[in-house]
C-alpha cells in the first residue's frame, strides 16, 4: 500500500510539473534577470550561456512529454536556444525541422523585426530523442504540440507578438504548427516549404526539370548524370576504395551499388537546389570527354558520396521516417538516361530507414494541411525560389485565406529569402512582417514601400553557410 501511495504521489507531482510548464503562471514574478526568468520555467534547465554583443544567448533543455496525448507516459529533453534581445521586443520562433545550432544566429524575420529568437530542435533529432524511441510518436501533430508547450511556457517572459518561421522542412513545420495551433502566433513566414499533397503524383517535378534554367545548362547536367551511370563499374571501384578508407558501410540502403545510383540520381536535383544558373560553367561541357576525376569531383561536390552511407543517413532517420509516414517524397524520372543504365530509380524513404523501425504512410496528413491553408491561412507568408526543385509543389492560397501571400524570388534556389524578391514584393513582405510583429514604424504604415529591416546586418549572426543535404 505504501509503495502504491508513493507511486501515486510521484505521478501527481510529475503531471503537475508538465501542466504548469504550459500555463501563463509558469514563470516566477520575482525573477528579473532573463536567465533567472527562463530557468524559473518548470522543466527548463541550462546547458550553457554564450556571450554575444547586444544579446544574451542560452542553450537550454526543456522537458517534453513523449506523447502529448498521454503526458504521464514518459518524457524527453528537447534542446532549444534563446537569442535574447529585450522582453519589450517581438519574438521569432524558429525551427529548421532538424537539429538546432548551438551557435548564435539570427533568421531573416528576426533581423527584420529586431527581436528575440527562440529556436527549437525537432523531436527525435539527436540529442532531442526519447530513449527508447517510440517512433510512432514522431508526427507533425506531436511536433506542433512541442512548439505549443514551449510558446505557452515562454509567452509570460516574452509578452509581445510572436512570429513563427523556418526554411524547407522548417517552413513546413511552421505551417503545420499554424494548422494545429492557429491562435498561438501572430504571423508565419515559411521559406521554400514543399507541399506534397498527393504523394503518388509527382509530375510537377518532371515539368520543373524539363524547363528550369537554360537548355545548355540542363544538357550539361544531364550529360554528367548519364555518363556517371555509363561508367558505373569504374566509378564504383573508386567508391569502394573511398568507403573503405573512411570506414563507410551500406547496410541501411542495402548495397554500395544502390548508394552509388542514388547519389548519381540526386546530382541534377542537388545542383538546382544549391547552385545558381551562373554556376553552370563549372559543369563539364561535354561529359563523355570528361575525365573520371572530373566526373567524380562534380558528383561529390554537388550530391556527396558520403550521404547514402550508414554514417551519412543516420542523422536523417527522423526525416526519412516522416517522409515515409506523412510528409511524402518526390519521385522523378530521367528521360535523358536509357533504362538499361538505371537499376533502381528514385528510391522511396523506406530504403533509408533501418528495417527495425516500422513505417506506414498516412495519405490524409498532407491533404488536411493543404486544405486548411487554402481555406484558413491568416497572416501567412510563403517565400519560394524560382529555380528550387522543392518549390515545384508549393503551398497555394484559396478564397478563405486572409492577409496571406505566396511570393517567388526570381532565379533563387533553396536559399530564397525576402531580400531576394523583386522590389515591390520585398517591400510588401517586409511591411507585413513588421505589421504582424507589431513594430511597423508610422512611415511604413503610411507607405509600405519604405519598409526595411529594423536591425542592421550582422555578418556573424545573419550570414549562414549552406548545409549541403538534398533533403527539404
């Protein structure tokens, strides 16, 4: 009996801790220093504080339930960061949809509004992964609920308006969060967010690759891709030596042969995702005349031979799990390559997730989000790059959308930003971000064309290197 009572008491305390973390009374009113206020949030703990001029930057852990529907069934530590400007400024809630950087950085909306930034590591990306991992609890609603609890816990600290943002899978994440918790944020800025509504219908990607850029550039890229498969035997010998030298293995994808073809088939996609039309001069002009070194080097630089190894895939298991259960993934065709050279084609996500993790696709998940956005979007801005393959299936707005926009940056790739839009659209987007954040100057309210970021560009905070992974 005593053991039962002790267990019941412990469970009651545990549930109380989870519930108070999401209420407006979570922060102790007597705390004045921002670190003290953050650490007064139940479930919040400090990993480290890093100095940065004009800001305070904290790396934190926050206790989250593994299952938001059943919070008593276990917790995990979710890593977040706080770039603190001032509690009187608006706050931008950012996620990449993957891991979180522990170095101070500022996303474009944060610079525009000169605000604070909360960055969240997506659940199941290490170290923010329950142990043992119940993969069935990795879905878009659970992740949106992670964000909701963080927002509820920190809103008493940062009481001004909030915007959510993210790029690629992070833009998708910001959109899903808005779909499930539309009352939390005052605006959403989603960058280059794919919208794969019907997973089995991917003809939009084939149309994209048939027309993107110029014919000369497409011919160069297609030629290298085909030639890499024509020379498969000799190139795979080099690949095997490369793998042995670096200790790479291929258990998840199944074989070196599959990994090689997957890398080659990513080549054209990878170029347009991260390069510009002006970079076409770096591609061998006539692939059949290129040396093996030239073929290898351009494939490695753009697609990356390490990615489809077990070691390259492991950090992205959560992405591929979601792609194969809810998000969907593109399937493209290669009309410039004879069938005899293509053994496997574009492999679905199941091939990139260890077989002991069960997966079942839910075709209704993306249809639900797409329908909601079309009919309910409010204060939502979607930014795409004209030459980005992931923008071939974008979010679109319907008659029910209000004060929401889909804008495309000409010539831009997967790094498209508001700053790359044509002048009138850049002014509109900037003015809307300022307005939604509640910090639009009177001059901008009178004339949106005068809108510009409130914070000066900071090379360390605002200039980011590109992580070359061919995932969204």
